[in-house]
């Protein structure tokens, strides 16, 4: 089943210069999809349309098999969790526990159930020992994990990461990547959409969609998309380190199977 079905989507901020121009793609339930592109490619505009933050677009946008409109926006949004670039903009509670509980309070979840859910998702996010801490005292990666815990506590059908790792150091990015993997393992039917310029992050997804000048220029599994090295360089995108390394090994007569998805499995393959 397709969770997202977008056909010929176009949008312009000024009525003259299109930020999106005939964008079409689908996302299946339970997939982890990365939408990548350089600044000005249209990926942030696309995210805002899907979140219902921009109206006046042309084309068809269906989410959860429901056409996106003013009448359906609330019902669609109630099934989506959003993690933004700056977690400070999402904090509303005085403690980590209060912040994770905020959405549950709005849904009027009974207090006893709320305590259990907050502890469960704080544990999932590796933040169970920080429940009484002030969010502002946390590191960037810890703040994002709290934001993700608050989103997951609402039990969404889809989570949109809007440049959620852009402000993090390599350690923080690695922690979020590990948390996303745990999310998928616990709830395989959860659909994840990551809007990012980080090709390393995109390399861990099931599907990569590349935008340039408001158009989809490449789409498919990471192995396929990142094989188009020349096309990606032309639009100022790099190839993930692993894929560049696999290409170099191929040139030296070592063919690495597509099942090798990370550096640790590559090391195991080379030393087998």
C-alpha cells in the first residue's frame, strides 16, 4: 500500500519561478525514504507541502490514500510525527519527561498510562536516565533523541525528519541513525521520510529520491542512485564514502556484493 502518492506536484512562491515542477513519486508503507538535494533543490518546499504548511500547489498529493486539502489536513496530520532541524524549537516542557508527555496530555491519555508510555519511549531513545533533566542542559544529539521520543510516544504511522541531523556532530548523527534502525525493528510498518542533504544518512534508507531545481532527477534504491556518480556531482552532491570505496575496490578487481551495507560488513567481507 502506498502511504504517499504524489503526481505532477508544482508550487511557486511568487507565481513565476517554480520551487517544485512536476514532482511525482510514491512511498510504500513501512519504507525508509530519503529525499536529498542541495540548497534550493526544492526538498524543503516539498516537505512543507506534505506537512500541510503550504497551500496553493498544483497536482495531486495523497497521504494515507487521502487527498491533501484543508478539510483532510487535521486527520492526516494526526497520523504523522515531525522532527525538525532544531530540537529547541520543539521543547515545551520544563523536564525531559514533561516534554515527552506533552502530546499525550493533549490527547488526554490517563496519567497512569502516560507515565508508562513516557518511560517506554525514553528508554527506546536511550534517555531514561535523563527524565528529570532540563532539556536545555542536554547535548544536541540528546535533544534530538528526546524530540524523537516525544514523536514516537504519539504512535504515528509516519515520521518525517526535516533536516533532523543537520546541526549534529558525527557522534550525534550516528546515534540518530541507530535510533532510526531501532524504530524500524520495533515497528516495521512505520514509514520514515527523511528530508536531508546528508548522503551518508541517505545511504541507510530503502529508497532515495534526488531533487534538483524542483524536479525529481533520480529515484531508486541507494545502490542504484549512488551509482550515478557523474550526475550527482553535476548537481553538487557527493557519493557516500562506502559507495566510493566499493567503486575503488571494483577498479582493483574486488567486487563487493550489494548485501554489504556498512563499513563493518565490508571489513568482514574483505577479511573472510
